[in-house]
C-alpha cells in the first residue's frame, strides 16, 4: 500500500525530530556548528566511499558513526547533533512523488533500537505533544533524531495495525554507532505508555513489551483470528517464541 510520509519534530528540534510542522525546523546554530566541527576534527576520519545523500550535502558513513559515538560519551551534545540534522534535511523544501518503495527504501547505515506504533490518525498531534512534553520534563533523556510519522489508510485485515481505521505510524529511534548499545529503556517505556493511552497498536516487526492480554484489547477480532490460526496450525508448527507471547 502506498503511504504518505512526513517527519515531525517538536518546536525545539533538540528534543526530538522534526516539528509538528516542518516550518519549525530551524537553521543549525553557531554552537551546534562548533560542536559538529569539533567532533569531525576529533574523530580522525579517513576517506570513506559510503555516503548518505541529504540532497544538498553528502555525509560520510564514518562521520555519522563517529559523531553519534561521541554522543554516547557526551549526551549533552545530542541536541546540537539533532539540530544539525534537522537543518541538513529540512532547511529547504523538497518534494518527491513516486511509487512508495522507490521513495521510502534507503540504506539506514546504522544498527539501531526502533519502536513503531500505529495510532488513530486523529491522535497524531496529541501523541506528539505528549512525547514532547515528557522529553522537556526529562532533559537527561537524550532522544535521537528523528521522530518519524507516516500515514496509512485503514484496512480489513484482522491483525493489521490499521484494522478498521486510518492510522498514523509514529516511530522513535536510538542509533547504535559501531554496534554499541545506548541507554534507551526509559524513553522506550514512556513512548510505549503514550501509544497505549491513545489506542495504539505496535508494528509487528518492531520491539515492544505487549502480551496476549494487550492484543486482546487492541484487536476486536483477536479471538477470531486465533481460532483460525489454531485450526490451520493445530500443532503450532509456525509458532516461535515471539508468537507464543502473542497468542498464549
């Protein structure tokens, strides 16, 4: 299914990505530029062939790894890095219309922790504001850029996150430079709490803490689907540890 994608940030891009309107994305500050120059110079980066194309600029993969790696030791520079990437991607208007897989597929470059939930489309603004407010009250949480939103039409697939409703997928991310783990659990749990409060359903291919009890509330046809599943797979051949948590 083709989808329309937008990136939304708080009015202060240092708190999370994108803005409730892209007009809030501001040019990188002099302080942010100084931080980025310091990180670039301190990283000892050699020539690399793998670039990420941001339209106006190309950024070396190794530069991105090195910058985010420094941020794991100095979390206070994360807001400057976030502002820099907001400026890099959104300081000028860009439009592209094409088949969805030609627009949305790209090389992520980094290992990362990701959560992605589908919420009722009318809850989009409220959910972004709740997350923004929480991040403002908890400045010790270094949320990485971006928070992504994209929109999908409702469908009639029994266990689809978009079942019977037009939806907004709201995605958060924490990068893992060089495969290094980064603190994310506090951010993750609060985000998931907000998603549950607004009636969200988790992406089936992303991490979450939901169990059968949660899914029974989220999906009105959960019991019907489970009956079909048990009839077609009576021995549980197609179950794994993840699906056992979902259905048992």
